[in-house]
């Protein structure tokens, strides 16, 4: 998968970025120190043409390429190893650039830079006619283990460099009669042997390293996927602020308890549902309820109210607890209207669901109870009153209390008085409205 491969490349670079940066800095330092070495210590220091072209290659190609490579390692937003993007002035500067080179992925810049630097090293070797196999061994170590570029590119860069280097040495050996410096056949043999063994071992080590990183990355992706599934299920069972509290405490007996002085409760029920359900097969019944409740869940998210639970065909919703909202009563009324509208669209084999909905506003207590399948539940007389208003309501109407009417901020509702109603076994009396 292309996206997963890109994610892995960024993950791998994120882990090796600091080491890569040090290695590239090392290349820059060696390139700069090569100037005084060439002019004061090298065997070819008296060959003006050789010194000129080696200096030009380092100054025009090798050093700028290494600097671009170094700058690309500062792109923290490419580091997905931390799990999130980072913003900094460097990243903002990258975002504002229109240059294609500054917008491509790090590993492409790294692979291109490594190739150009290898070419520069080969050209300088040919110009100086010296077998600097130690320098190539060091460069192979960096490319294979520390550059953070894909194994396939590392393999191609190092082995092609090895082949060109050996061919160049062989060619210089054949021209030995015309050359006043250079070592001859023994240097070619030793250089070929050293570099072959080094490249072979590094190839195995690099392949093993990347394979291990891929396995670790896949396991990490699977773990994150499982964690996201668990988080999703947990957030569907409990409010987000409750899961955050439970996640940050070590005591299993930590109590979640809240009290809200003004909360609007909605209870809904389907008329004649029990009679219709008794004639249906289990799979048909569950499928119908799932489709309807999934629709109601979407409506709850749209109105930013909290679904407490479902009990059979009853649907229990709260507004202003735990999701705070100043217009909590309006939200429940709008939700109830939309629930009835959705039900009117349904026809379940001759049965059209019709909703009775009761809404009441008052104080509630809320919290998480139980250890086995814990749920965030609401308690208090307000919940019981809303349930009684639903059971005594009329199909296709909202049955609301005086308290809810007073909390409604919109004047667009046409409310018909239903007279006084006594609830909670005669302990509370108030006017209700449809």
C-alpha cells in the first residue's frame, strides 16, 4: 500500500533523523577540510589542474548538495514517529516555498543527495588517481545504516559506486606507466576485497535492520488500530470527559459523580411497537431497530446532545449534561421533531412507527455506576417525570413540561396547553403542553 509505505518511510526517517544529521554534518566538515589537505599534504598538490577541478566539484556540487540534505533533515512535520505533526518556523517556511525540491519527501532528497555525493567522490578519485577505499567504506556505512533512505536505494548507490570505483582503479592501473603516483595491482586487489566484504556485510545488516523496522512498524499500526477501535467503543459507552478522567487515574475505585441544576431530558417511545415486534423474526426486528437508532444517533450528534441509553424501543437523551449547552431545551425540542419526521418516512411491512415523546427540564445527578459494562447514567426526579410525560403523551406530538416551556428561547413553537398534570405519585403538579 502506497500510503503505508510512505508512512513507514517517514517513521523510519523520524527514528534516524538525528544520526543522519550528524553524518551529513560530517560530510560537510570532511569536504571543507579536504581543501587544506589537497593544497598542503596531498601528493598531487603541485598539479594545478587536479586541484582546481577537485575544488570546483566540492564547492559547486558536493557541498551544496550536502547542505540541501542537511536542511531537509530539519523538516519535523515529516516525522510521523511521534504520532502527530509539528509546527515550527522551519516547517512554515517549507510550506511557503514553491520549489519542487523543497516539497518532496525526505527520502527522495536523501537518495538523490547520496547519489550526487557518491558521483563527486568518484570523480575526485579519478582526478587524484588515488585508491581512497577507506573513505568509501565509511560512506557505505553511512548510506546503509544512518541515512534513513530505503534499502533498495542504499543497495543501488553503494554497489554501483563500488563497481565504478573498481573499474576506475583498474583503468588507472593500466595507465600506470604514464602516472607518477598510484600504487598498482596490489592496491586494486586490496581495495576491491575490502570494499566487497564491507558492502556485503552492510547489505545484510541494512536489510535485517529495515526488515525489523518494518515488522515493528506493522505491529505498531495494528496496535494503534486496536487502540482506536477500543477508544471508539469506549467513547460510545461513556462521555469523552469521563474516559479522560478514568484514563488518567490509577485507582479503579475512582468515582465519577456530577450534579447539574438545569438539564433537559427527552424520552421517546414507539406506539404499538411491542405488538408489531411479536410478529417479526429476530433478525428483521434487530435490523429495523438498528437502522432507526443509527439515524437517531446521527441526529443526536448533529444537535450536540447526549444519548444516555435505549431500553427496548425507548430512546433516552439528555441535553446540558454532560454536553453543556445554554439552549438545551431548544435542542431537545428540535431533536424530537426530527425524530418524528424520520419515523414518518418509514414503512416496516405495513407498520409505520409513530413516536410519543416526553420532555422535562430540571436538576439531575449523573455518574458512572458499576464495574461490569459501566455506563454513564442520569438519576433524579427529572428523569422519571420525562418518562411519565412520554407515556402519557400523544403520538406525533411533543409532550413538554412547564419548566421546559420556560427554558425554550425560541418563539417559533406552537404550544397547546394540556392543563395541570400530577406526576411522581402525586408529589408534583405542573402544566404541560403539546
